[in-house]
C-alpha cells in the first residue's frame, strides 16, 4: 500500500510493452495492465485528438475505483488559440470538461508553448479565457514553458492570476518551483537539462526529487508526478519503488542497463543469435543522456545459450570494459547540475 499521497505515473500508457512482459499484459487491455503498476495516468493522446466521451467512460470502467486520471487539453486550445477566449477555444474546453467528467479526471492540464511569452497582453487574454472556460467540477492546471515566465516580475503576475482563479501551476521540479499551489501539486518531468525526452534519471536525481515531493506533500497533501520522457516507465517504476519500499533499485546504468532493457523478454533459453534477432534494435540507456542499440553490446557476447536474464547480466559484467561505455558509478556521477529548489 502506498504511503502518503504522492501519486506517480506517466503521460500516456501506449508503450507499456517496454515495462511489462507479454504474460502480464495478455488477456487485458494495456490500460488495465498499466493500472497494476501505477495509481494515476495522464491522458496524453487528448492533446492530439478528441476522443469520444464513450471512450473516457470505458477507460473509467477498466480500472479500479481508486485509480486516477488527469487529462492534457487539446492543442487547439493552447497552441492554436493560445489561451484566448475564442469560440473555438471555449467550445473545445467544453469538450475537455465533458471528457473529465466521463472518466472522473482530477485535473485538466493546459500546456502552452514557449512561444507564448509572459507579458501583460498574454496574461490579460488568459484571464478572459479562465473567466469563461468550462471546467465542470475538475481543477485546471497550467504548465507555462519558456524563460520568459521565469523572471521575478513574470512569476509575481502569474501567481496573482492563478490564485485568483484557483489554477495550479505545473512545472518540472528539477528546473523551477511552481508559483501557485492548490488542493494538489502537479509536476511533469521532461528530462534534463532542458526539454530532453531522451534523458533518463540517475538514482541520485530520483532521491533528490523524492525529497522535494515530500516537501510539497506537506504543503498541499497531494502531489501528482507524471514522467514524460522515452524511459518514463522505468523511471516511474524506480521512483515508485522508493515510495513504496523506501529504497531505489540498483542503478540502471553500467552492465545493469542490459538487464533493464531485456527484463521484458520471456523467451528463455535464448542463444546469442536469438537475442540479437529479437532484441538487437531495442534501446539501451548506457548513461543518462545516451542510449544505444542493444545489439552493439550483444555482439560482444560469447556464442552460447543463455538460460535466464541473470546469465545475461553476468556476461554484460564480464565484457563491459570492452564496450567503452561508462561504469554505473561513472554514469551516476555524470548528472546535470540541479536547478531545483533545495538543490
């Protein structure tokens, strides 16, 4: 059972095959399998297309009552109409509110592009939008992006607006702290140092993150943490392990990066050639900001049959110096300078 109210999940669930082997997904929908791992999911495909209300209702029926949804609002509202109170934006917000009601979503997330710069005009138009936008019984959360929102004056003006309309400020906690909290805190993680979806977090960074989350939990009582990087399932799993069990799994770098990549494989025993054929194109993170095709490592393996995953790990440990990739200790040290509060 989870301790406290830190809810960890990912932005979408379509690539769950990266985290769960076929036997744990068979006979169930991907969402049902996902709900076994995490207590919350952000519906991310809603940014690209409008799903039918029936689809949201079906999703609600597929998961336990305790499972939570949040929804990322359609790009027409944030990137095309740019938070202006136009007929299109307001009409589409009505659709998002109906979607939230159908699946019982706790939050509607508005992510604006960095090109929507902070300023008096932007805030004035956003205020008109929030005055008229339909939200039903769902909270709104706004993720501002870009350096223009990071100055002291911009943050002060943004805080006044968000607090006036009860809107939560969404940020990446490694980069900047939110200016406005509500009944919950909402974080989205996009990699480091900037918007780098190819990044995967070190154990040291996840430990730092968890300390931040506990602080925000004391402030708001509820914290949503949604990973939005290519390695989001394994990063969320690792943070979830820390939350549930009090400690992180061993570092995923060095030889263990092979273990993390192959952990969903169930075809054992497998020869070297079978591993290359089945898994050679899979991505393996050898350090936080660098992944390679697994085949570049498997090619160095001995020509033999491997009966279980642990034997593959032992072989990776044997040949690791030959690869030229960093050890787990070296990879953990190569972390980006933290800019988050308390770093």
